[in-house]
C-alpha cells in the first residue's frame, strides 16, 4: 500500500500539467500513487498524461468522456485511492520536493491527527512576487476549531487527510465550482486534530480561472452554501455551530450581491435576472433566528436590495474621495 495518494484533476491543462507531475515524481517521499483524471480535455492533456504514465508506474490515468468538473472528477480518482493518506494537486499547481514527506511526518508524530495543512504559496503569472497564504501559525486545533476558522478562511483548504476519512466524505459535487470547499470543512469538522507542516504547495493564480470570471457561475457560491448547511444538519451539528454558519451564509449573500453590483454591466439581461432570482431564493432560506446580530435583516426583499444598493453606492463614493 502506498503511503500517499495524490488526486490530479485535469482539464485542458497541457501547458501546465507537466510541471505538476514532475513535482510529484521528484518527491523525497517516493512511496506514492498519482491518480490523474482527464476531465474530457479538448487539448493534448490526455496524451501528455499517458506519456507520463508510460514512464512511471506510480501514475494511473483515467479518462472521462464528458466534462463533469473537478469535484466529480476527483471522486472518480478517489475510488482508486490506495494510500494511507490522500491529498489533491491541481493540474496547474506544484509541490516543493519535500512537501509530502513533511506532511506525513506530522501524521506519524501525532497519531490523533487526521488533517495536515501544507504551507500554501501564491504564485502569480503577471510578475507579482509570490507570497505565503497569511495564516497564523498553530501547533494543533480540534476539528471543530479548524472548521470554524475555515468559514472565513482564517486557515486555508490545502491539506492532506487520512484516506479513510476522505472515502467516507468524498467531494461535494453539488456544483461545478465552490462546493469542494464544503469537503474541506467537513474533513476538518470530523477530525480529531488538525495540524500544519512546512511543506509548500505552490498555487498558481491565473486571471482566466473560473473564480475570476463575471458570469452566473458565481452563484454556485450560494448553492454550495446550501449544500453545506444540509450536510451539517445530517452530521448532527449543534445549534451554536449552525448559528455561526448562518451568520456566514448571510455575509456570503451580501458578498455575492456586491459581486453582482460590480459586474452587472457585463452581464446579459438573462444573467442579471438569474442573479436576482437565485439571491432572492437564498435570502428567503436563511434561518434568521440562528443568525447573530450585527447586520439588519429586512422582511422585504425589495427593502433588502435598497439597503444593499445604498450601502455599496456610499462605499464607492467614499472610496473615490479617499483616492
């Protein structure tokens, strides 16, 4: 049985996936399994994956005939995971050569640890200097503490987890984007202990990535939040934690409305209608009795919109005056 399984979902990443796989094949921890899933790429990604697999038996390649998104693609890979621990590596990212070894060392030094975070380093394609994700150092957190911190991304979601936990809680594939964040939070929530290591995950920042595009895919953010709430309830989450999550859901709605205000001039009339319909449905579903005070809730959707429009207008005016 390999020590670590790495899940690599690939979609039209011919330009990047070589560097990704090279970083795995030179790891100081050699006892690994690399499962690559080609998510119906239309470029030369599949051929490149097959070339790598022909040169190294540790690489397994799956091919999907239909593009399903990273969550579902990773779940196909997860079914074949044989390692004691599992992590993901996006096809345009790469690991420092000792990252896996450093993560495993933490697991083996602390038998109650179920998740180990890498150091996440942002790498930019526009020439800006790289920097580490601004996460406070910590020795150990309970799973519940890590879950709460992940709601605002006080701690990030780039980590290694025991494979038994990952198979029990595979990727949330409710939406094509954002819902995989739910999986991170569930893994933290069910963990006995969460720690960090100094192994570096290099996270490439590209302007063309889906999270930077102004279209209705941004609404998956809210849909994923709904899925997470259902999951927490199914796990028997206590009222205090649900109250914290409802507060976060409310703030995410406000954040999404701000995204809509900033980008609506670039949206089609149908996209603007879709945004308003989804946000209104989400607004209606929030349990306001479980939400903390600190931001007024208005019983009318139209008054809510007026409140947000006024707030963001005043914010723009203030920003102009301070420039």
